[in-house]
C-alpha cells in the first residue's frame, strides 16, 4: 500500500510565517492541497489541536522545519 505523500510544515510564527505560507501554497499548487499540512489550514475550529498535530506528524512523509 502506498501512502499519499504529506508535507508537514513547522514554523515559528514570530519570524517565519510568510515563508511557511509561501511554501505551503507552492506545494499545494504543484501537488494539491491534500499533500500539505500547515496549522492554519489543517486544524479546524473546535478540533483538539494537539491530537491533530500528532496525527499529521504521524502521517507525514516529509517534515519541514524553519529553525532560524
């Protein structure tokens, strides 16, 4: 069974949100929005954010982290 590729984007809101948003939109345009997880789009109001992030990380085939 082949998993659907999922890119999990982790970033610091204080200084990396613009780059993270650009990356998410670029990947989404190229491969489809279902292949990208970014918190502002992937977590719905009322959802348990901790569970949703854990689930997305477990499903991710690529994790991108903005460190500095």
